[in-house]
């Protein structure tokens, strides 16, 4: 384990915290991004914890260089400020596996508050699959993230969506969504709802970033937003997102499901209840089993379901469960998911004559097995 932070106090606190976890050994520390790149090259750690705000070379530039030259699982240490959230989203695009919020800013002497979360994410990062960055790493070196300029959105009447695509994602999800959402057409005849496992304060930045890259409109969901054609609504971090009978969204603070909030299962089940056969359920990369019961509900309502395949998943947990339990019809590589969504909502989500193999030859589980709730 390599610990990177410009504060000597934080390096010591983080090192002590990490080494208190069974199986963790800190092989070195680094005081800035340039030092981090050199230490990764020399020490070859299994995982790196990387601060963002540092002198000489900041965390984003260091991350880009590490992923380009010596790919290593990285967990970012982030701030909840608006600027910190934007940089954190950028780091996930650049290949960071996940992030943990510092409880009290740059110098968080109470870092022990997030000990359990940090150790869980470090273990997960050590086993995660590293995928190519969603953006050109060279553009991040020495450059701070920013909102960019959104592509000109076609002036199209949005209108109430006759169909809905409900997506659940966790670790690796922001990277996967950057592959999917920008490849959806502006005239998509469906609304898209996303439950991404993420704490409060970060989903607005993620939505803003996706909006700059996409032809569809992307924004963080607000209570009672109508589900409209060609619009992507991302559930606010730390809150549940569901569909109401009037084809609007609801934002709630109900108890976590499977230990997470937002929970994909709640979103997917509500989509099945309201849209029935006109719903499409998608489970993306992530740890655990959230989403499996939700896509089962969509499939039983006559809708269509898919899960990201193992080869392109950073963590093959959620999609694996959805496929093994027969909830997801098909296993789809990440680069093909946007195309499959367009095909399904463009041809009708509730068709009865479903071939066992689709036009791209993607695998579907042989049968559906009911799973007790």
C-alpha cells in the first residue's frame, strides 16, 4: 500500500489506520503527485491512496500518469466541496477505482470515522479489474477539471416518456456511464433513470460532467421531475430514487437497502410496477447483489433486462448475481450496452417474440429461475 498526501500528519494517520486492518502493509508514503509517480514505479504497491489537492503535481495529474505508465488500483481521498466533487468525478474517469471522503477537509484528524469504509474499498480495489481510462489521460496532466462546454442540444420536444430505462451501478459505475450515456441519441424515445451508489454531494457533478459529453439532457433528479423522452435523471447521492404512478420521480430518505442508498432494487422495482413491459433494466459493475431483484421484477412484468459482462466490469458482483439468478436476460459488454438500449426502446420493450440470441450474438442465460424475495 502506498499512501499519498501532502500533509505529514495525514500520511501518518492514514498509515496507522490502514495497517490496523488485517492483511494491510504500508510499503511507503509520498508527499506530492510527482513523488507518488516515482514511488509507484519503485515500490509497485498493490493499491494507492491518493489525495487530490497537492503541490508540485496534483492528484489528478499523478493519477493520469500512474494509469498511463504503471496502472495500479487507486482509491482517491476526496473533499465534499463543489470543486472537490468535480475533481473526484474526473478521477473516476481517469481510472481511479473508488473514493472516500475526508470527514473534515484536507487535514482530517478524525479520519478514523471512515476507517471501515476505507478498508472495504482498499480490499475491493486490490481485487478490481483496471480498465482503460474514459478520457485521454494526457489531457489531465497539469490541468484541473472543469465543467467544459456542453454540446449543443437539439431543440426537440421532450414530452412524457412512454418507456423508461432504469440503470443500477456501483463501483466502476461512473466510468461505465461515461461509455453509455454519451452514446445515446438525442431523440431517444425513453427516459433514463440512474441509481449510482454514491454519497451526497457528488452526483450533481457527475450529472454535469455527463451532460457536457452527451446529446441527451443529463441532470441530477429533483423530487417530482417528470420522466421525459431523451432525458437522463441521476438520483441524488445518499437518497433513494423511485418512479411514481404519474410517471414522475420520487426522492426519499428511506432506510438503506443492502446497506446502500440509493438502491438499484428500489428504482428497478418501481419502474416495473409503473411501466411494466415498457421498461428496460440494466445492472452495471459493482460489489454485492443490489439490482438483481429489481431486474427480476422488470423481466416478470414483460420488460427487458441486461447486465454488464465480466470482462468489462471493474467489480463483477452485481451483474454476476443478476445473471446467475436468471434475472437478467443477457450479458452485454460495456461498449454494446448503449446500442442494446437503443434497440430495445426503439423496437418495443415488451415484445413477446424474443429470440434466444440477439443480433450481436450476445449470450443470454438459458432459463429464468424464480428467486424468493
